[in-house]
C-alpha cells in the first residue's frame, strides 16, 4: 500500500473557489502556492478564515491532481459534509483519520513475534498494577499484556498480572483534522491602532487588525503593489471603532472588488481585505448597503 503524499507547511488560501461552490471539483490557491503542497494524491482540509476547523465548518477533500496553482479535488471525504468553499478559505494538507489508519494498517502488531523478541529486553512489574520489582518479562507475560490482539486498540502496558489493571497506552481518536502550525500562529493577531481620518496601508500591516477610531469619516487607502509590495494572499483585517464611517479606496491602478459597497456598515463593524492579484484586492465583511 502506497502512502499519500505529505509535505511540511502545505497551506494556502483559496484564491478562486470551485464552481458551484458546494460541488465544484477544482479550486485555485494563491499564486505560486501550488508548490506548497505534496505530490498527489493526498487529503486536505478546507475551512473558513479566523477559525479553527471543526466538524461543523470544515470539509475534507481529496486532491487528485495539481496544475500550477489549480487543485483538482474530490469532495466530502472521510465522512465530512460538502460545504460552500469560498474565496479566502484556508486549505491545508492536514493530519486526518485516513493518514493515521493507513499507518496502522501498514504496520500491524504481530503479538507472538513481539512477545518472543521482547522476552529478554522488555521490563515491567509482573505483580498487580504499580507494585513489585521491575524485572525482565517472559514471553508469556508479554503475550498476556498484549492479549494476542492485533486490532488497533487500547492495550495495557507494564502489568503482566491481569490485562486491564495497569496504566494503558491508547492509540486514541484520530477523527479530527489538525491545522498546520502556521494556521494556529496566525490566530494571534497584532493590532495597529489608527485615530486619524486618513490612513494608507503599509507592508507591516500584513496579517494585522487595523482599528480606525475617529468621530469623522475615515478614508482607508490601499496602496499600489509598486509602492507597497504586499504578497498575494495577504489578509488585513479592519475594524471601525469610532462613529466615523470607514470608506476604502484604491490608489492609482488598484482594484478593490466587493459587494455591495466599499464602506464598513457602522461603528464596530469589521471587514477583511484579501490580496488576490498584483493590484487586485477582495473586500468582504460588514459592508454598508449603500
């Protein structure tokens, strides 16, 4: 049995969503980030921004092919439910149930062989749990510990007197996908506090929350890539703290795509800027209707 491909830091954001979002079978990740992922096939987890994946908000997909930054996927894997995958969602080749069960299936415990090999080297207490001197265990005692069970399960280790009376070594529940370290770290967001009526983003704003706090109207300018070379896939969070409505504008040559407007709806409203092209951004969140 061949194992799925795997690679460290296999993570990106969805730059172009499947069509239709609920059942489409291809998506595009950030420019140049298709190379972040391992050789196909492998399973990946897709979930929304700013949250950790859960059964309620994440979908496991099987990536069967990669062409530059376009991933071909099979939906709703490993008992997960298909969800509407959106631009800006996170995607990562995470540890899933399949990976761990593949490993367990590849290396089954052959208890009789293990007991024979361990006779002179495995040490434990032959009396009741936690008592007696630590000595070499016999093959019979090892077989008692393992209980001749080759199915992955919870098994007693260290007490040959009776299975179930010692501390146990559990293989555990592998039913939940784990996000990469990069995704967990991203949850600790730095804050840039702004109190003026105008602000133009800078490179160090990447990944930050910018609070805009003024009683008068505030204009937030997204600068051009030629001036501020923000990497594609960068997210900048915005929060209107003051009563002054925040309006976003692009510098010369910059396009900000959003619906319905480029204004935050009201005080304490929040929005997110996502860079999806050299001078193209996507704005989504609490936006005003007019």
